[in-house]
C-alpha cells in the first residue's frame, strides 16, 4: 500500500483541525492523505438511489466537505476519501497499522461530545502500532502561533533508560521537515537525600544534572550526525517529568512523547507523561510507540 497519513473524521471542529494538520504533514513528507470516516450503520450502496433517500448522506458529506476544503488549500496533494462500515476504534487501529501516522482530533481534558474523542481517540493512542497525533481545534484557530523566541519548534520527551530510536527518529524527521529546532527534554525528580532543611543540596543536584546531560548527549549524538541540519538543544529539569515536558512544550509546534508497546498489566495504558501531554498540551502531540 502507498505510504499515507490517515486522519479520522467525525464532523467535529477538532477532526477538521486534525485534517488540516494532517494535510500539512502529508505535504511536508510527500505522502498521500487518507480521510477516514467509520460508522457501523453505513448501508451497502444501492445500484440506483435518489439522493434524498441515501442513508449514507451525512457520512458522505463529512468526507466530501473535508476533502473539498483540504484540496482547496493543498491543490497538489493526493487526497482519498474512505468510508468504512466498521466500529470506529477497530477501523482506526487497522488504518494506523497501514499508515505512516494517524491523526485524530482532541479536546484534551474538556468535556467530550464527539464520537472520535475520549471513547475512541485514547484507546487508539494506547493500542496503535505506529505514531498517532492528537490535534486540538484551537491549534488551527490560533494559527499555531509559537511563543516569542520559540519558533514553533519540535519538543521530544526522553526518559534516558530503554530504547528511544523510534521516538528520536520521528522527532528529528519532523524537525527537519519543518526546518525548525528540536528540543530534547528530560525531567527527573530529585531523590530524598537531595532535600535538606534549608532547601536543596546543590552539590547533589549538580551531580544529577551533569549525569543526565551526559546520557542525553549520548542518546542524541547519532541523530545529530544523521540530521546535521537540525539545530538541537538538550534540556534537563530537576522536577517531575510530566511538569518538565509540559513547560518545555509551551509555544512548541509539536510535542513528541513515547509509549511503550508492552507495559505490564491487563490492558494497554499510557504513562504519566503521555497522559499529561494528551490532556494538557496545547500543541499537537505525537505519541510514538516503541519497545
């Protein structure tokens, strides 16, 4: 199958914002864009039926309207519509296995009033074999304007233990495609022995910071060599990883976080940093599964 970026559509402002983001990304990466709308109640297409009795009218309209709007702003982009008579979650997971990335609308922590949001998007994020990007409607409304001095760069959150190649490849490719800087962030809470009655033991804090910078630099080195045109900054924050990543993502154009494919437990789940990013980050969030 031809490499594609797939976006899930449900007619909400969030899914349309996701469509615009996905179209931009497909154009940057020179890929096709697939517009997917899944609804179990889609009926088989009759040989001849007047439009006024077409039971799939609204499903077709969602895809048709989105395609027309996206094609107008991306005239050279190959865009295909895909209506599927399946459960949305199953359809998206299948699409994600066939796509370079899957893009979904998100409302973060707010009330959920759309079929793809909440009940659909988070399970897809937790189970997909390939990257899933969550996009909020305000991303498009605000024109993705970065904070002063941040240039709308890419931020990637790193744990520094375990493999991170899939995560770093996605982050570096994204930064290179956009021509923006990449900021690699590692947050680490101070251990108990670093806390003293008058505050923080600065010698312990400095030792931890230097050790983290060393490991961060080692992790980034081969990717800096592979992408010499990408400006890279490494940042270590001595606070909870989730807080460090959220602060670093303020004004970013894209936040990249990881998700382990095989976490112990009865069902797939997201770690605390990915949970925080999905619910609170104002920029698009790419969740990249890794071993």
